[in-house]
C-alpha cells in the first residue's frame, strides 16, 4: 500500500514483514537524530513483528528515498478488573524537525489506521 497526498510532500508506505529490513537503517538513523537513541537495525523487525502478543502496524513517511517519519501501533497485554485483554500502544510518532507540521502528523496517523484495515483484509 502506498498513499500519496498532494499536500503532504511525502509518500506513506506500510511496513510489512517483507519490507521492514528495507526501512530499518533509515528508522535507526531517524531515531538517533530525533531521540538520541542508537538502535540496531534488527530492533524494528522485533518491535513490529516479533511481539509475542501479535504483530503491530507501522507506516513510514518518505520524501524521495529519504525516510522522514514513522508511526506504529503495537499490541500489549493489560489486565482490567482481573480480565486479561489485548490493547494497542500508539508508538513512536516521529517526524524529522523540518517535516513537523500538523498535516504531516495527521497524515501519518490516518495512514496507520488505513494500514490496519488493509492488514485485516489481507488475513
């Protein structure tokens, strides 16, 4: 799935098991720049697809070939009133400083929701 918004100045792609390695180096570089964390390239595959609770959903924003943003959602186990449930953790809404606008943030969140609906349809 590729989403291109004319007003967004970037394209948004869904991260999958098959393509996560294509984005891993860019995700690690962006995270280092924005958060100061040095994460290995294998971290992203583990975060979105190695979770024992289930696979997550992630999208990346690209300007040309450069990764400029990401947003993910990962399942987590919680206990509510003694009942074990699966909830969703909104994770890592990130944009490089020069790309931070309300429209870009909104587009990443919207793309994540659409990616989930595509993932559900693929099952």
